[in-house]
C-alpha cells in the first residue's frame, strides 16, 4: 500500500514563543491585582522537558460555542504533571452565565435554572481561579473554548484580557491521526479518525466517562494527555513541541 510521507510539522519549524518574557511584560501592564499576580508567577519555558512542567487540566461548560453570544456556566481545574493527576486538589465552580440558559444547554449539561439561581458571577471567582492556575500550563481538549471564552469574559468584566499557552489534546490527536492518513484512505474517501474526547481516549484504551460535566471532562483530558505523551513523545520532550502558542 502506498503511503504519503508524514507532513512536516510547521509548529516545530518556528522559533519557540517566549512565554516567560511575555508573562513578565504582561505583569507590568496588567491592572487587576489578581491578573498581575497570575503573570508574576511566570510560566515554564518552551525548552522545559514535559516531565518538569506543572500543568492544570481545565474544562469549561458553556451555554454554546460562540464566546460572543454564550457564557460560561461551570469551570473545573485539576492540577497535574506528566506523571500524576492530583484529583484531591481539584476545584469546580458553577457560575451565572450572562445570558439565560437554553433548553438545549440544560439537556446537555444538566445545569438547570435552579442550579445557577444562587451561583456567583464569574467576576466573583476570578481570584481563586487565577490562583488555581497560576504558574501552570493549561491542558484542554479543543483550545477554541477555554481560552477565548475566558478572554471574552475578562474583557467584559475587567476591561482587560488574559493570555496564556495551552496544550490542546485535540490538536495532538489531529496531528497524529488526521494529518498522517494513507494515500489509500484519501483515494477511497475513508473518513478521518474522530478526535472527539471520548473517541480519542478509546484509542489509548482509556475508560469511558460520561461527558458534559466539567470535572469529569477535565480529568478525561488530563488522562488523555498522559497517554498521548507515553505513545507519541517521551518525558524529556520539550514543552514547545507540545503546546500551542
């Protein structure tokens, strides 16, 4: 069978982004005290071996997929490393979204009007949230949710945004299971592998978890990254080869 040569990974051709310097610059400019402290904690450099990187698995449940129209309703963070997931240090918050819940989102997440009736606005948990993630690299499954939703929420509430690198387990799956399809697969129109969280976990023989709970999804994402590193990288792989700038 004929195979296409693996596509060159353009991410690895670029000079690694200097996030520590970026954080130092942002710390000088940040106005909100909690945001300033977040940047002052710094972040691992791109050349740091992944085994030495403190990370945090993060998941947001939202009322939709567009940060300009929808809002965050649940946040979960779990500290982790390449070797361990510290579930005993996990934190989770339910917050009041800026727009009313829809029947569709209630069906998906199970978070009802009564559940958010007494929930705080996200502005009230900014300080503990930033304390929980300070100094750690975020691990998410699909960077198009957590980073843009939090950036939009900060602009709305603080009049300033937030910047940070992420490790995207969905992007890793796409790199190894979508860009390296055989020529025969393309000729015959075989569908590319699913890179949804549950399907990605199944490829590494990880157990099935019911989706759409922030804490469960954060745990599922953290475990998936550990499996991906074990299969595609090694513990000494530089962080810059794994994260998204």
